[in-house]
């Protein structure tokens, strides 16, 4: 991480450097909140024991989630899209080539993950799906996969639905 920061400074990619510092600040703030947050009492947590209502497919395997897990997957896509949009804008501002995989936020893919109800690898996968699309939109100054809403960037519902491909179980 420090090496990547030094490289951004050496390349005079100040917009991407600022984006990365902002991202790290948001991650640190999130971690502080999670440390002070009480862990759920799984014995009395209705979300933990709620039966799955959706099936989705990723990497050739089927997974099932309840409503809360489904909402977290949607959140992963939107968090990724927003961070990707900002990273793409930063690379465009720096007049740098398009390279979403080179972004620390894409590699990390943990912003917004709280550790509950959903496997980290699922969250990371969908965060990166959102990130790559947000990056493309931000880099190209377009809204192909999302839109701007009150200072935030969110994915279009139709894109979210296509990426998740939820099938109702009941």
C-alpha cells in the first residue's frame, strides 16, 4: 500500500493520490465504527436465521441468501460503483491511462463490508463488479451503468438486477 502511494506521488498522479487517501479515510472510519459496534446476538437476530429467499450464480456455483444478504450484495455493487466512478474521474483528471485494476480500492474491495451475514469473497466480487463499471463511467464522463443522485453515484437498478441475477426460491 505504501509502495502504491509513493508510486502515485512519483508519477505526479495527484488526483488519484487524493482519491486513494479519501478511500483509506473512509475505510478507517468504517473500521472504527465496526469496532465500537456490538456484534449481533445471533441467538436473537431475525436476519441470521431468516430462510434464504434468493438464489444467485457466481463462478459456476449456486448460492442462496435471505433478504438481508441480498441487500448487502446490492450495497456492494453500489459501493463499488461509487468508488470506481471517483477513481475513474481521478485518472481522467491526471490524464492517466484507464486502469481500474491498478486502483487500491479495487484491489481492497472491502469498503462497506461489515462482516455479517455474507461471505467476504462474495462482497469483494460484487464490489469489484460495481467498481469496474463505475470506473468506466467516471473515466469516460458518462452514465452508462449508473447515475448521479445527490452527490453520490449509484448503479442503475436494471444493471444491478442483471449482475445479481436473483431467482426467487418461493
